[in-house]
């Protein structure tokens, strides 16, 4: 990349492309994530999130384009660069035969920036005993232990890839509370990958939507949600052809009432519905989960006329 690169970006890609034969996993991706805050990356399975991080971490070569992480070309990461990056995935893979104390000691030796106070603060949220073997921990305890290990290395960038997948409600709450309120997270940029929109809505400052390897949205979650609106209309006959409805994401007819989910439509959409014969029109709020899912589903199935 040239001299125009931004020093405040923890992740920056330009024209990044990764192909597997004829399949495109990442499609000319231009992405810039600024340091600080919690950034959520969401997308359907196959959106390219996992491939993106394998390329960024230098585990997979790109087909073309460029990628940088913490200002370093991802193809040239050194061990000291990797010490600046923490990673927690859904598997919470740790050596099951080792005790909590042994794993902790091993990590402490490996990371020169290790912070015992940070580790103690995070692990204190979980019922983990130092003499326990990792295999004896519950899935939620392993998740908390993994998070404590990652934050204790004092990373500048923490990547969380579906970290709460499979956790029960109590364990999930403990994980999110730790992420939101722990002093150990201060000064660390967090990339949070999840399919759980209620988690994204709670923790994320920035929402990044990927679809089929391409970037579709970068904005605060509330800003994206405000772009999607749900309209219900009492139309006493067949509704308008879906192909003529501006910004249409989804159309349904329930008990004779037409429901439309649309993107980037203001009050002028009510005028459109009235012009189509609607006798009564109402606008309803939309949850982030429904907004994101309808946005992504639009590319996979065309709406059927009611």
C-alpha cells in the first residue's frame, strides 16, 4: 500500500480477493477498521469472514490485493506482531490434559506483555480453579478462561469469532459483561464476529456487514437499523408488483394485510402505498436482527407477489 494508508487503522484491505478455483471467497474487498471500540462483523455462512481473518493473520495467501493488520503487511507478520493480537474462537481450544495453572504459566512465559492483574480480573468472573484440568471446565468456563488468557497478553487487537456459540444464558451473560465492563479491555480494539444480533446490538459500536466476500455496510448498529422500515398497508385487492416497490427487502400478506420491509425509504413510501390503493398505512420499528437478516436474505431469494 502507498503512503496514503491511515496510521489509525487496525485492519486495512484494498482490492483484497481470494479465490478457491472458480469460487470467490473474498471479492475485491476494501475495508478500513479504525483503532478503538468494538466492531462487529456479521454475515451469512460463506460471507468470507473466516477467510478474511486467515488472510489477515498470514495463514492464507490472497489471490490478489493487499491486506494490513496493525499497520503490518499480513504476509510479513513477525512473532512480535502476533503477540499484539489476541484471538478467541467458538471452539475455545485449549490443552484438555493440562491444568488451568499450567496453561496460564505457559501463556505467561510466551507473552512478554503479560498482565496478571488483567488475567485475575477477568477469570474472577468465572468459577475456575487453578488445579482443575481444562477438560473438567464447562464450555462457559473455557470461554471465560480463553478470554482471560487473551486479554492478559495485553493485545492491541482482540478478535472474537463466535465466542458465545453454544453457551447457556448465564455463561453468555458473564462473557458479555466481562467484555463490556472489564478494565482489561481498555485500549484494545475488539473485532466481534457473531450471528447473534442481540449480542451485536449490546456490545458493538460499529456494524460491518459482509456478503459473499464483499462489503455491504459500515455504520453504527442504530444507523443501519434506521435504514430498514416495516410498513403495513390495508390494500383491498392485490398489492403492487414487488418489482415496482422501491427498496423492497421482503413482502408478505398476513390475514389480508400487506406487510413490506423496505430499505432507505422515508415517509414518501406511505405516499407510494396510498397511490397503490392502500386505505390505511402504518410504519413500525424493526429490530436489528430482522433488519440485518432481511438485508442479507434479499440477495438469496426474490420476493413473491402476494
